[in-house]
C-alpha cells in the first residue's frame, strides 16, 4: 500500500475546517483521511511557533499602522494620472480607496485575513 502524501495547503485547510466543524469524524470522511491524522496536523500547527511567524506579525502590525495612518490622513495617490482626471472621477476613486482600506483593516483586525507566504 502506497503512503499518501498531503500538501501543506491541504493540511492547513483541513485544520481550519476542523476548528469550524463540530464533528471532525464527518470532516475526515469527507476529506478521505483518518481522524487521528487531522488531530496530528492540529497539534503540529500549534507547535509551529517559528521566528518567521513573529516577524510576519510585526510586519502585519506595521502595515496596519501605515494603513490606519493613511486612512486618517486621507492621503491621495500622487501620479500624473491622478491630476489628469476630473474632480468627480477623483472623488469616485477616493471613495473606493477609503472603502477598500476600511474593509481591509476590518479583515486584518478580525484576523479573517491571514497572509500566506
């Protein structure tokens, strides 16, 4: 019998789903893996505290601070294109930019958005 090799993406998705579901056995059946394997993957992800992870968190927090600052200042993008469009078009672009920043910040703060490297 061949040993099955699962990708890290598959494992992390299975772990994520296992935390969302009440019945892990059903999930394991759906994915075609043993229940014990999902528990091993969960344990493996808990113990994977590497220095790179803390650096990523620091980078994310710096990015959040920068985005908050940009949102507070309402910085306009500076480029030749920006000055070539009408005021109404600038207002539309600016409105979209602010809405996007707000949504992005909410996702980061709620930790629904996780960067994958």
